């Protein structure tokens, strides 16, 4: 999490992913959306913008802000969410005596567990728990080039950047405020091209993981295995999914390989939390978010595979679109991350 500068203005959220950008502003007193919008992007061109000299991302952020907003944006002060897969977040415990030299201890963790040089990263950390014997530290790191390119793109659209954070931190913030967020929870965020997985404890992301399989993967699997067009495969996924019915077994068989890989990664993240972070606080629930959560029966699938309560998160029961025209129901879930970005209070950025 990179703190850039702070002004006491209403915050808007800007979610940047490999497949699109979204923006949203929320009145947190009434939990009502004031304005929102989205643009689908080409993943290869986004990659070129984040890693090279392409202005594709900057041009589309400006287009989104100036021409694609439903409602209004109350300010130009923005919190940017970057893809969790592009960041590194972990929680670790240290002896209380190490706190005097915490910066050195964090850099040692970075050298051990992050596969790129610390000099190329923005690194932020904070003590989130302490006892008489030890402290628990939350660390986030992201490549400097990614942050710099996202900030430049936002500033090119006339936005003032107040904070940059991994998208999963924003998802956790929204869930904490709209679901039983105090419970130790597993979050599975199934996006179009990838799935991010995290354990959230008391509203704080403790560990993250991910895999390059997403909702689009399911569609391709169904099209290939069932011999149907992509459009028909998408309809089968969002209308039938894993719900009981004549097509269930065929659809489940088609996507079982991809779902199994997500389950393996989810178990790995859960095991890390249980073994390395907390063997006392039992994981109570799994919440599915993201565009892939639209698939009927996905919550029950995770419940059966992991033998723990799982369901699709539904923050829209508390956060609504007021008088604005709502996104089509199947697209509403794509706004989960940007909603989490937009509900951060300005003063909490520098608390």
C-alpha cells in the first residue's frame, strides 16, 4: 500500500485490471452509489501499458472519466486498486524486540519470499497485532513500474491520487462493512482472466494467492468440451452453471479441471494461514466474489469441496445504486473491487 499524498476530499475509486477499468463514488453516510462506469480493455494492450511505453491505459482512463460515467463523481481525488496478482501481501510474526529495527526485518522477509529485487518495489508495512512476546506485521509490496504507470494514467485524466492498494484489500474492506466481515474468512475473487484468493481476519487481508484461471476460462472450457459457440457457452455458464438440472453434469465435467485448480490454490492459501499465521482462529466462511461468482451453484461447489460454509457475497443488499440506473444483474459483481475502493474514508488513509 503506497501512500502518496492526502487531501480531505470525497474519495472515488479507480479499479485497474488486465481486462478493464471501473470507477465509482459512494455516499458512505447513506451507502448509495453517486456515480460509476466501466470500460473493457484488451489484456495485451494493458500489459504493454504497465510494462512499456504504451499510452493505451492512460487514454482509456481519460475516456472513462470524461464520457462513460453514469451519475456524477463528486471529486477528482482517487484511490487506485491494482491487480492483486501484481502485488505481494503477507503477514508474519516477529519477536517484540525486533520492532526497533522493523524496517530491516521487513526487508529480510522481502528478500526471502519475493522473487524480485526489493529496490524495484514499493514496500509498505504496519504492525496489526502485538502481545508481550511478539508483533504481527502486515506487509504489501508491488513493482514500482506498475504503480508509477497507474498513477501516470490517472493523473493524465485529471485525477489526484491519494492511495494505491491491491484490489483484494478493497474487496476485504467492502466485505467487512457489508457481510460478517469480523469472521476469519476466505475470499475467492473470480475475475475474467484470473482468480485471487485471500484470507481476511478481522477485516485485514493476512495472506494472498492466485491462479491464472477465471470466468473466461470456464466459458472456453464449456465451448470446447460441449462443442458449442462461445456465446452459447457463456449462456450455459450464467444460466445453468452448476445448478441441478439436465445440463449440470456436462457443464460440471467441462469446467471441473479449472475449478479443481482453483480449489488446490485455495487449500494452499488456507493451509498457509493455518500453519504460519494462526492455528487458533478457525476459518469460518468462504465468500465468492467477482464476475465468476455469477455462475449458479458456485457457492455450493466450494461448500462441498472444502467442507466449510461458502456463499456468493452480496454487498448490494446494503450498498445500492439509489436513483441511478443499475448495471445489468450479471455485471453487478464486476464492481465489487471499485466499490471497496470508493468507501475508504479520506482520514483513514493517513490515520
